[in-house]
């Protein structure tokens, strides 16, 4: 009996060893995600010059990072050892709990400017192959201008152009034709080739009623493909009074203009 038991244990041990080797081999093929920015840990952005509005060159192709962008207002990195694919792919970027599509270049690089609030922030990239990596950091600069209102638009198809329109209580209309309005609200970029995101931000939003519209401008195909718009409204970000609401709306054809949300800033 001992010999049988010992033999069984050896077989089981061998099986476990083989399984471990197979799992190790599988893990070796998983994508390695390296963040160049932001990095884990503590930082202080006092004196840093952020920039989150972007130049638009028509035809716009994607969210791009301005030359000389501060590393403290940037999300950037590379997916290494990923399977080779022609063209760009799309992963998911989760910034402080809000999921956004993120284009990934053929060489695995990804980049976009982002103005982070003071306090604790988390950024996670979920690669197209399902692997993921998260970084967590704390910005200790208490005097930092906080985006007290953000409206984020993303959508779920490539080759399509949706536009974010935000009308503030004074009647100012922020859209791709007038991205920075007199009251300080600003739309970061006009994305014309799918997924987004387009982000409206205001550090000192006016009190009153805001209107959020989404316009299905068009698609790259002869026919308009249905796409689902995701609008996330965040107020008092990174404070005990933070509120976030996400609305998803189907957009069926080019030319469609939808009032997605009416809300009041107290």
C-alpha cells in the first residue's frame, strides 16, 4: 500500500508540475503593461503647468498628446510582448473608476493627456488580450485647481464620429467648433474616428441648469452604423461630495441629435 500511495503521490506531483509549467508558459505570453506615467506613489504638482485642452487638426484622427505635455498630466505607457496585430487596437482605460476606451498603437504604445485632481487617483489599463495593470498615486498639492465638473463622452464603435455638446446656465455652448468658452469650460478634443473619449471640464462651473447633447455626426462607411454613447457626469471629483452618473444612449443614424441629460449645479 505504501508503494501504491507513494507512486500515486509522485504521479500527482508530476501532474502538478506539468500544470504549473503550462500555466507559466501561458503567463509568459500574457502582455506586460508598463506605465511611464503616472507612477505609483506620492507626488506634488505645485508649480507644474498642466495642459488638457488639445490642438485640433482637421481631419482629426484620435486623441493625441501635445508635444511637451507634462508627465504629471499624462497617461502613457506600452504593452510589451503583445500578439502582433495590424493597425490599432482598443483597450479600456479606467481613471478613478470611470471606464474609457483607449487606442493602442501597433507597437503597443498608448498615450493621452489627463488633468488629475488632487488627492488619491487610480489608473488601470485593460489590454485587448484581457491583461491589466493598475497604478495608484496621491497628489499632495492642496492648492491645485480642481475640475469640479467633468462630462465624458465615449462610444463603442470604430470609424464613427460622435460629438459632445454642453450648454451651461449662461447659454455658453462648448462644442468642437468652440471648445473653450468664456466662463472657463473647455472641451479637450474632437475625436472623429471612433470610441472617444471627449471630455468637457470646468474648474468653476456656474450654478444653474446644464444641458448635455450628443450628436451623431457620421461614420466612415456608406451607411450609418448604430453606436452606443456613454456619457459620464462627475461633480466634485475626489472629494467626500463626489457624485458620478453614467447614461448610455443608442445612436442609430448620422444626423441624430439627442439631449442625453439635464442637470443642475447647486
